[in-house]
């Protein structure tokens, strides 16, 4: 089984509380844990490729364009200093972007004296229960995110 496919199935069944919007190549969701406030993911629609270079150029270009617009919406909605973009997949080999809003001090003193990728922040802190937004906050975040995403999509035509 694939965790990403499971989440997509939940979206299709209207059972994924983190779902924000469906785009042409993927689904936009808010991350379960919000230590990096505004953390979002963009899940490719199909469990078809494991590498970007396997996609035909047209599909790849559209996937990249949509991911970029999602990242812009995160930036506008949650006001980080910088966005981080990651496409990994050794754990879950289903193309999905991690879009991390970054702020000074967000990995405390971990990494290289507080500098480095999100993954240098301890996993147990990153995924702590206390970082999960409650239902009310999740709804507010999704609303703000969706408003900005719609603006970015409209501006792009
Ligand atoms: Zn999958």
C-alpha cells in the first residue's frame, strides 16, 4: 500500500480534513503537523512515476508550474521568510512535494547552529502531537490558504 494513494483516496471520498484544492496534476493538502507553520504538500494524482524525469515534458512542466503556484500561495497565506521545496520519495515512492515555509530560528539550534534543512530538526519534535492544529485552526488555515491559492491561480490565468 502507498500512504499517498491512501490520502488521495480519502480526498476522493470526502474524508481528508487536510484537503485544500484539486489542481490539474495534483492535490493540495495542508500538512498534519505544523511546527513549520503553513507546511503543505502537493500530491501528484497518479501512482505512476517515481522520478520527475520519467514524466513527459508537458506533464512535468504543468506539475512544476502548479507546485510553484501552491508554494506562492503558502508564502502569501502564512508569511514565511523563505520557501523550501522538496521532492523525496525513498519512503513513499509516489511523487509529492513538501512545501516548507521557513523562518529564522525554526530549527532552534539544531543543524549547523540553527541553519539547515527541516530534516535536521528532531523528528519527535517535528511530528509532536502538540504541532497538530485543532479542527477550528485547521479550517481557518485552509480558508486562508485557499483564498491565496485562488488569487494566484486567477492571476496566472
Ligand atoms: Zn501511491
